[in-house]
C-alpha cells in the first residue's frame, strides 16, 4: 500500500497562490476551515491555499508527517443529515506547505511580506489565548500564539510602510467567548509592553479586523486499526491524517463584511453565517446543544448508559430530550423560532449519530460550572416567562443533584470546582438533616450557583420530590412515568 501523495493521488492538484496563514495543525481545523476552503477551490471561487504553522513545539512532528503526504489528507464525513445517511470521503488539497516556527522562524515571518496572504486563522485551544510576559526578539521564535501574531503583524506593518490596505483579517476559532476581541486585546498588550511605535498600534486597530467567531463540528479520533486498514484498502492509499467528522458544521463570523468578500462560504451551501453579532448563535448552541448535554448526562449515567448515542437510543430519554428542547428551552430564547427548531433538529440528528462515540463521562467534566452557565439561565427565564418551573428540566436537575450523591468518587475525578467538597459534604449529612433540608442547603451554595436558588419558588420542593421518587423505584421507572405524565399533561409542578 502506497502513502498518499500528489503522485498517487486520485485527482490532479493545481499550485494555488498562498492566501491564508493558519496557526494550528490539529484535526478540527483540517475538518473545518481547511475543508471549507477546499470546497471553494473545487468550485474555482477562492483559488487560494493555506500555509499551516505549528502553534507549539510538539506540532513540528505532525507537520513533517503531513508534509510526507504532500500536505494531502482525506476528510471522512459520517452521520445523518435530514434523516439521510452521509458517508462521504473527500480529498483535501488546500494546504500548500507547513512551517515549524521553532525551527524556521524566518519562514513564518516572511509570510507577512506576501500581499496576497491577508487572512490569519487560528485554533490553539482555549489555553492558547493567554498572555505570558516574554521579550520581543525579531529573529527568535516567540512562545505564545498572541506574541507570535503581534510579531507577524509588526513585520507586515514595517514591510508595507504602514499602508492600511495591507491590514489582515484575523479569524480565531478557539472556543472562547468574544475570541476576536480577546485576541486583539492580547496583541495590543504585547504591542504596548514591547513599546512598539504608536503608528503601529494605530495601524493595528484601524487596518486589521479581528473577528469574533463561533465554531461547531464534532471531529472524532482516528478509527480503530482494523477499520483503518479496510479504509486504506478501499481508498487505495494510506492516509495517516484521515480526519473523521460529523456532517454537521456551523460557523458564525462577526466579520464586518471583509471576510465574506474573500471567503464567500455561505454562497456554496455551507452552514456559514457572516453576521453583525455572534452572540445569538453562541446562546443557541450553549442552551440547546450544551444545555441538553448537561441535563441528559447524569440521568443517562444513572440509567446505565455510557455514550450520547446509547442514551438517545432509549425511547424515554429520547422523548424527554426532544420535548425539553422544543417546549422548555426554545420558548425562552429570543431568536427566530424557525431557526431554533431547525438547529434543534440538527442537534437531535447529531446525538443519534452511531459513528461518533461521545462519552457521557467526558460531558460530566466540570459539570457544576457548566450547569450554572448552560442550564440555570433557562430555568430562571422559564419561571419569569411562564410563572412555573420547566417540568423536564427540573426532573433532569434532580437527577443531576442525585448523581453527586450516588457517584461522589466519579464526581471528584471529573469536577475541579473549588466548592465541590462542600456540596458532597452536605449530601453526606442527609441522614441528619433530611432530604428537603439537604436539597435546600445545596441550593443555597451561592459560591457554586452564583446566587441562592431557594429564591426560585417551589424549586426545592420539586427537586426533593423527584429525588424521593427516583429512590422509591428505579431511576428509569420513575423518569419513564414522569415523561408519560408530562406528555399527557398530568404532571404538575
């Protein structure tokens, strides 16, 4: 079996001009931005290639291996779209070359001299958007990503004599709120600390646009070895950068109009939105997808399920999730209802994807903080709007609290919240105080929830009742009955 290369590739490859520089070589960007640009190139619309740069020293080995494949790789989409199965492999050739800046810093900096490279993409993980003090050394590799970007932009400013026309569009894909604004602030901090010229700082602020973005696509790991061998046999070549992902993708970009003019991704049928504000898209994702994940996971673990797919394959969990999304989460979001329902349908399809193994224990990581951000605002807004508790969210919240009682060791492994031990300590004294007083004491942990949740009318009583019900029978039997009662209108908070 031969290794994938241009020589044995099943398609021809044009030498396209370099127009994008990208810090980050991981599988997410390969299945997201690089794949999208490849889609534009296939339609002869963008006609540009990407220079990929390692964000940290460990990335150099990856780049060398990708270079051995002539920077070619395969994206394998697996899952459901609008009820139909998607199983599609596409060869991606949008990367022109790779640079390890720790070995070839000058190659990275020289890219700033290319007037055609005017888009800067990154995904360095959340940990990449940080400030660490380090001196400016023009000829030596800088360590943090924001420092690298500052040096790159300063070199471009000097090379083009501060001409505004040569400003960049910077597109961070890190999963951080207002990631563009944050990255711009870090770059400005380095510029000030390095005492770079005031003219550069003005150029930085006026000629460059930092986009806030929201990205969404599940990109799974490499298939098992036996599956991989069969895939190689089918494709006719070995591809050690085979990138497996779900069909769903969403990219919301607060671009000010500049990026869309260069990358008209929304015009070729991709789920890309160039908008004035990404906040509604972020809220939609956090409440519908992430909120449902946080609510369904403890309940599903108590059912004995291990993955999202296993959970939604249970009839009652599936019914609970659907009703909770459409009747309790969507009604409190001030976004076009048709768009919200379309997004919720896509989330349900994603949950049902048998090809993506999404472990529930992974979703439980730092679940207390997630609950406060993803779920609690929905409960409060539902109560404010409808003057009653959301029945199924309340049921799942009861299972959430019960999980910390029944699986304290698992919670200690998964959650790093500084006040987790306070919650577990309150549960350990349940026999002394009784269930309802125990729940009330947990709801009063303002350092976890940000407020005393006993102020929500009926919440303590309702949670206690559900916990009592799940203990009196099996969790599964009780929840199944509650789902039936909600659907028939018999359950009253």
